[in-house]
C-alpha cells in the first residue's frame, strides 16, 4: 500500500493520508517475440538471408540485423547531435548577448558555456542512438543487445591508503623473521 501526504487549504497544514491508486511497474522480463515474427521482420527488411558455410541462417540474419542496427543508430546519433549543437549554440549566443549588455564576458566563460552545451547535446544524442540500436536489435533478432559504442562509465573505487597493504605484509615478514631468529637462539 502506497500512501502520500495530502496538504489542503491555504494554510498548508498537514491534513492526513490518502491511498494512492496502484501504479504500473515495469515487468521483470522483456517481451520476447516469437521466432516467426522475428523471421518475418528480417525477411521484410533484409530479404532472404543467404547461407554461408559454417554459419546458420539464424546467425547470418543476426549479423545482418546488427549491421542494420548500427547504421540506423549512427544515423540517429549524428542527426540528433547536429540538431542539439545548433540549439545549444543558439541558446549560448542569446545568453551571452543579454549578459554582455551589462558586463564584459571573459573568453574562458564563453568557451566553458559552449563546451557544456556541446556535452549535453552529445549525451542526449548518444542516449537516443542507444535506444534506436536496442529497439532495432529487438525487432530483428528477438534479443536485447546494447550498442558497442555505448559509454559505460563507472565511478572509480576508492584506493587503499598508500602502502597500507604493503606495510602489513612487510610487518608480517619482519615478525616471521624475528620469530625464526628467536627459535634459532639469537
């Protein structure tokens, strides 16, 4: 049961709890297309799949589908990127013009603003192209696959403090050597 706070009236005082309607949740499993639909989609767009020695028609179809998905993803990426850059440049130019009426704008600030807008456009374009790649692969192969050009970044793990592990190892070795010397009678 999900509840939310309801604030009523002008005084914005707490008035109680209200039950929410059940929300839609994404299914755990992606919808798997039947083999017949996948083959029909492949045949409609790619034509009859040729057979190569050592490769099944299914794998050749998958390779052709991946090639098509890459083409469409790249087309979407560059189209979206150019559009996003145009919008970003226009927005930056407008902002600088209005700001220059009151103060002088340093070149570094202009460069930073342009690069920030370009990065935003790049991220939006890459998200769109990844989505297109995934949906194309799903349509023609029935399997979900991510683009090989997807940027997969992860936060760096915090390194151990310098020498802590090595120091412990060194201490163990020294302790062992002292024990050996003591056992030998020194």
